[in-house]
């Protein structure tokens, strides 16, 4: 399938042929949901914790005798029914990540890319060497292209001047081709790919 290539002045400068197996996959919302859940689970820190009885500092003395006081029996002031006591079956530090088959991850990325193509939210540029070093210059370029929320993917290495300038825009993220992921694609309104990024994607997902 043919797709036009534009520059940052929103002028057509050529065409590129996209692999339909990658950029025209059927919409699978279930696959996208699985992938997003997997990504968000992997990035959880898992450092939540509460103290058990053995971790509570305090006396080990029995607070009162077992019988004859009229009160309920108690063996420790560190028990959960007392103020400052332990938490029973509370959260413990753990890894929330789990495995997801490689084929499912690849299908999710294909589906996310196809979603942007189908909605007209994909923009292909030659490269990021636009000679932009000032924030106001990039702001004009983004306004011309109609980009407010965009994920921009470059080749193996990102153009440093462009990435430094784009960092001033909260809705714009610039990543190298190895950093492309389903969650970032879906949470941005537009996806911008360079030719180098497309070549890498097609070699990875073929």
C-alpha cells in the first residue's frame, strides 16, 4: 500500500510502500487490551508492603491473664486488633509482571499501527533533520501539521537537537525505533514515523 511522505512544512515530498500485513491488520481490541495490561503490569514497582506481627516493634509480654478479667483473651499487643498492631494478609513486595507470548506482542504492535493508519493519524516523514533548534520554530511546525499529542519514532538514534526541543512540549514524545510500544502509540493522538523507523518495523514484524 502506498502512503505519502511529508516534511515538517506539511508538504508532500514522496511516497513509501507500506507492508499491508503490518499496517493493514484487522482491529483486535482484545489483543490491544492484553498488551496494555501487560505493559502496565510490568512497570509497576511492586514495593507495597505492610508489617506482620514479627515485624512490629513492641513488647512480647502477654497484656493480661488469660481468664478472669472479663475481657477477651489476648496474647500480644502487636496483634491486629490493637492500635499500632500488625496487618494480616497485607500486601508484600512482589513482581507484578507476567509472560506474554511473542506472537501476541507482535500482533498487538501491528494492530496499533494499523489503527493509526485506518484513522488517518499516521504521519511519515523523511527524517528528523529539520534544522530545528528553537522551541518556537518547532511549535510552528507542529501547528502546521496539526500535532498536539504525538509520538515521534526515529531510527536507531534520535536526532538530539530535535529531541531536546521536543522535550518542551508535554504532549510530544520522541523515541528511537527500539522504544516503540503499543501503550504509547494508543495514548497519543498521532503517530509520526521516519523512513528509518518504518524499515526497522518491517524487518522486525515480517
